[in-house]
C-alpha cells in the first residue's frame, strides 16, 4: 500500500475528440507499467466494441500508473454531452482534473459542461493543450479562451491560477512552453505531482466508500468501483451497505482489487484515498455507501442532471417478428431495460399501462442510440417511437430544454445554415471569423430543433461543416412547430419481396430506402415522397410474363442508388405516427397502424377530436 502523500487521483476531461484517450495511452506507455515486449493497442482504454468502432469513449474507466515512487490513478471520461452522467459521478473519485483542450479548436460546448462540474467540486485543474503539433495550432489564443471560460464559470482564485502543459498525445511529447517540447511526457507527470493534491482523508476513522462505477464478472458477479472516502477496507471484512433510500443491510467483502495499468491486482487492504474494486456484494448499486457496521454513515447521494429526451420502447409486433432476433417478449425487454439503469444512472425507465410499452428517458439521441445498438447486438427485437424532448413546468411556465450549438462552417455555406436554423427557432449569440475561410457560429436552440437536423446540416455544408452541442438550460417553450420532417413517405401496399420492376415504376415519386430482393410488409415505409403527403406504392409488382414484345425490352435498366440509413439517421427521420423496427440484422421504418383503411379511420378520428366535434 502506497503512503498517502505518494498517491494522486485525477480525471481526464475534455470535449469529444480532443485526444483524452490517446493521451492516456502515452501516459501508460511511458510510465514503465508495461514490459518492453508487451503489446499495447491504440486507445487501450476504449475496450468496448462500440467505442472502438465509433472512436468515442462511452463509459468512464480507470487505470493506474506508477511514476517514480508515486501511484497516479487516472480516470478516462466520455467527451460527449450525452454521456455526461458518467462524468458527473467521476468527480467524486478524484482530487484534480486534467482539462484537455485542442490547441486549434479551443473551447467547445462539452469543455464548458465538464469543466463546470469539476469546478463545482472544488477540484484542482491542470490544463493540457493537446495537438500542439497541428500546423494551425494557436496556443496563446486558446489559453486566453480557457481563462475566459474559467472566469465565466466563476472559478475560485486558486483555480484561476491553473498551470498549462503543452503536449501532443499522438507523438508522446510535452513541455511547459510551446517552444520547449521534450520527446517525453515527463513535464506532464511532474505537473501532476506538483499541482494535484494527495488524498487528505482520515485513514483511522470509520469506513466510508461511495460506489461510483459498476462492472460485472461471470465468476464474481457485480464489482463495485469507487474511492475509499474514509477509514480502511480489507478482504473478508464485514460491512454495512446503505442504499439510496437509507436502508442498511449487512455484507462481506470477498475480494479487493487495486489497479495497475489495464489490469486489476488483488490487494489485502486499502485505505482512504485509494481507488479500488470490491467483489462479493450481490445487490450493490451505483450511489450506495459501503460503511462500518458499527457506525453506518451514508455519504451524500450522487446528484445527476435530469434526462432531456425520451422515447417509447415497444415489443416488436410487426409481421416479421421473431425472424432475426432471439429475445422478443415483454418480460425480456423489461428485464434488459431495468438492468441498464443499474449501471447508467442518467437513464430512466418508466412502465406504462401497457405491459409491452416502456418510456425510456436519456441525455440525447446518441445516449439512447447506443443503448438500442447494444440491445440489437445482444439479439433483441424492439420497436421505438420518435424521440421527444421532456417538458417541465418551472415557476408556472411550460419550459423545454435549450441546447448550446457550436458550428464551424465554410463562409459560403454560412447563409444557408443560418436560414435553416432560423426556421428551427435558433438564436445566434456569437460569431467568430478568423479570416481562414471557416466561420464559427454559436446558437441557443430548442432541443426539438436539433432532432433530425444533422443530415440537413451536412447537405447544406457539403460535408464540410462540424456541429457540436450540449445541454444549456431549460427555457420557456417556443410556440409553433420547431424542426420536424416536411416530406411525406412511400408506404408499401402489400407484403412480399421488392422487385426491380416494381421499384422502377415508383422511383420517380421519390427516394427509395431499399434494394431489390428484400422482404417488405404492408404499412412499411420504403421511401421518401417528393411532396409532403404520404402515398401507397406497390414495389413488389412483377412484370407480366406474356409473349408480347415491348420496344424497350433490350434496354439495360438502372435503378438510382437507395438511401440506406444508419440507426441514428432512422431515429431522426421518424414522425409522430411512425415507429422504427430494430432487429439484429435490419432497421425498418413503419407506420404505427399498418393497414391503410384502419390508418385512414384513425386519422379521421384524430382530426375530429382536435376540432372538438
């Protein structure tokens, strides 16, 4: 066990894609934690398949490196606003933060979000200007931007005196000035040892340990990860577990693990200030306190920001149910959703009057999209509705979530982007033109206005635009329609297989979403109409096999390329009367009511109800 003054606990926070995980790679490589012949893959901390595919960190993870005679516990946090719940919990485990900022892009929305959380906890900041080797890097201006951000977030006088390290995580170089870079990360290690305080908690007081992260192991069951806030903890020790409601139950610590590099190492004992993993507590959940049985004192329950977006998850009831998935029942769906909220505290699941329907609330489209993607990979077949923002009544005023949107666009696209955001009730608060041909625009926009906007934005900027947003606050609800789809859809008239002949006959009506030879069912959405109305089409129609020759018989027939949607694009595309059917192999869009005559009857009743007849 390390002496308390030789331990440093830090979290790495930054906007998405500013290089946190790559920086942790270099700290691991250069610490001597690994043997010379040991292979360390890039982005070693992104262990989840989805994280590696998308190049983003989704789950917070911790590691530990030894530098000289010190132990540095490092927690790598997600950079995306949708996973802010992970960041908020981590702040309870550490004494300092490395704020990583891109030396070219500067402060982005998520930089502000995560820094606010760190400053509120009174943590000691160290600013790392990463990607200092980029040709367009502007270190002096970015340091000024960071200082302005600290002042805006009402940092204390001590926090405003933050030290700055200039580094390139990709090349493993760092220095205290941009001109004096060493071919090693030593300046960063030294800055951490000098600036971040060691744990000051009392090791002799009664035990207190807050469960901040949960892991699962097939042999040991649930593993609780967190920091020992007070006292000592040892293998075989009897403890009291205090849940979020204050109820106390007795338990026993079976195994205790410390961290070394990417591995967990079994330890006999840990003391206040150590970050450890505990096995043997069956019913443990995030936010619960492990305490001394003789003096069971609970730590404050973790306060997590409320979700801002919700979707309805339904059991799959389409004509193709059970063809591709393993789990299709409401019991399995319920079990899976409630299992998810044990480890993701920023997710909320509400049951409805129908046993086949659940309302799932999260931080954003990506947050819910990752859950759906994980479920389909596990073999679930589900249907989900259009994402909707969560409205609140604040001081008697109906309010909705407002997002802070930061976009970088080429100058020639600026007018079109501003016009499109104007129709979505966005309000511009800042514009910066550095004379490089790129303009940075900052808006406050209702979260409703961002649903489905990304595809339109990429079209307007011809793919050159970069868009980032983070939750800002709740504001009075904006009247009128905000965002939404303006085009109608092409709906399949019958169940069957799509044919080249049938698709040729309807392709001048709009854009198709399917290729020939795929199964479709009545009521399934097969394309986008060129107008704002929905129409029924038959894309399973086959050519009549008669002996009458046609003039164009020998012509080569070519179909236009279909628009194939990813999961996120399909969720953004939905309208109120539509669902997205998700299976391990397919993503299908459909109407809630599949039969045309039933759909017409339902629509007529809805209009009559609205007009009060």
